[in-house]
C-alpha cells in the first residue's frame, strides 16, 4: 500500500507539472534521461581512446590465393622434356613467298625455294648444329652443311621458272577455305562434288571441281593428312550408316501390305514397359514415311503423334520430347536390323541346302518297267530251264 501511494503521489505531481508547461517547453520535453555521451563511461572518454589506437577492433581477412591455370601442354612439356635441348630453327630468307601445303604448288617450286634458303644461310655464315631428333645427328649435320656450302644463286632461267610455278598453285585458297572444303567432304562424302560446290563460300563451281581433283590426286603431300582423312572418313561413315538404316526400314516395310496395322516387331528381351507395340509401330511407319535422313524428322513425328486420333487419350506418347522419340526409334532400328540379319542368314542356309528334288513317276513308265522286268525275268527263267534239261 505504501508503494502504491507513493506512485499515485508521483503521478499527480507529474500531471501538475505537465499542466504548467507551455508549447515551447513541450518541444524540449524530457523525462530526466541522462544527456551525457554514450562514449563516456565511469569518467573516461572512449572516443579519444579509439582515435589513439586505430584498427584495434578490425580483423583483416586473409588475402585470396590466385591459382595459375592448369596448362596440360606445359606440364607434359616440362615432365617429358629431353635431356638434350632441341636444335634451334635455321634462319630463312626474309622475302620468300608464303607457300602452304594445301595450295598444292608443283614440287619443282619447293626445290627452287630450298636453293634460295641454302644460299641465304651461306651468305650469313650459318653453321648447322647437331639435331638430337635425327637418327644420326652427325651425319645429318654434315649433309645439311654441305648443301649450304655448295649453294649457288638461281640463274635467270630458274628465276623465270619460279615466277611461272608460283602461278600454277591454288594461291587464292586460304587455310579457312581448305578447312571448309574438308568439312563439306565429310558432310556430303567425297563423291558428292555437286553439293560441295554449292556450299563452298567465295568459290565458283569450276574452282571447287579443279581443287577437288588435285586434292584427291596429291593428298599425300599434306602434313596433317591423318587429321584430314579422319574428318572425311568419319563423315562418310555417318552417311553410310544413314543409308543402311534407310535400307533396313525399306526391307522391313516391304514385307507388309498395310504396315500401320500389320507391322510386327521382334522385341526379344528388349520389349520394355513404357512403349506399347502400337506406339512403336506408328513410330517406325512415320519414320519411314517422313524419311529418316530429314533434318527435323523427330519434331515432325512428335507433331504427327499429337494429331493422330488413336493417341488422343495416350498422354505418355503425346508428352514425349523429340530427343526421347529419337532414342526410342534408335532402339527399334537396332531390333529391325537384327531381325533382317537373322532372315538373311536363314535365306543363305536355304540356298546352300538347295531345292528339294521331287521325283514324279508316271503310271505308264511304271507299268512298262514292270512288264520289262517280268519279260526279262521270264526269258531268263526259260533260258535257265533249257540249260537244266540239257
């Protein structure tokens, strides 16, 4: 009770005080809160103390470690470095025409250019160092040094011949044009020159045909022949694969009068649980109808599935993407090729056995034969009987 009376008394005093305050005093009103600085504590000013010790409460994070990129070539070059350093490159004349292997200049031109190179090295007094990569470094060094020492300048006839030979190569075929030609050979095949001529940019049909003829005649002169032929052969394998698939589909469809209703797929153990036989039949028939080698054939098959009335309520097949349909078609093509192969093997076995020979015997021949046998038997019996009497 005593504390409540004190509180009531203090509240009344505050009310009386508030009644006497004016508007200006209400603006600066406070409830006896201490107005000292928060930086002062127990008579000590910590604001000045903070200025005296800068960075006292700052913990600097560690610096970021920057790792160098892992260069595989540099690593193996260092790891597999030979004990003996490679021989430095020999100097070349500064004003020599740029001749590349894919431009197919005549071989005689390279002989004349080599003469100029050896003459230039002779003029600057170049000495051939040992080449550790050669089979016999000392013999190789002597041979090259003899060529340099015996070098002579080109005659006027050889200079004129060099200028003439420089016009015979494919100087307007850059490395970009060459790579484009190689890529198109892999895409269309080496025999489809018409399609290649249409796709090469900046070249006429006559120029492409002339280059293609020389390319296949002198391709052994290329330094990166293995890489070039690998690109072309890989593309031709894809072309041949497409032809094989198309041939397998033709053979499969030719066995049925109405493939959309009669086509049967031999699954074996690869039936699967997702696709039904009706769905697989439709995929194969549409793949054959739209042509397998078309660019967006699986997108068109997907559209045909959505428009097909038999799949109106088949949400599974209607919700398949073009990539999923392609995977399923690849599986079905593998099954069809296996089935065709088994049928071909059976046909070969039947051919080896040969057709069964059916011997048809007419009744007349049989009767005449029996008569002849009876007559001969009777004659022989009579003959034997006569002999016995004698």
